[in-house]
C-alpha cells in the first residue's frame, strides 16, 4: 500500500520535473540566442 503510494507520487513528481524542464528550456533558448 505505502509502496504503491510512494511510486505514484514519484511518477507524478518526475512528470512535473519534465514539464518544468521543458518550460525552462523554451524560455532560455531565445535569450541565449540573443546573447
């Protein structure tokens, strides 16, 4: 039970990290090209 909960939380966390990471990449690319 607890292990299942932990796994689902970890999966959600990784999905969240991926979203944040791709957003950051998209934000940084234009400014990086300018400089």
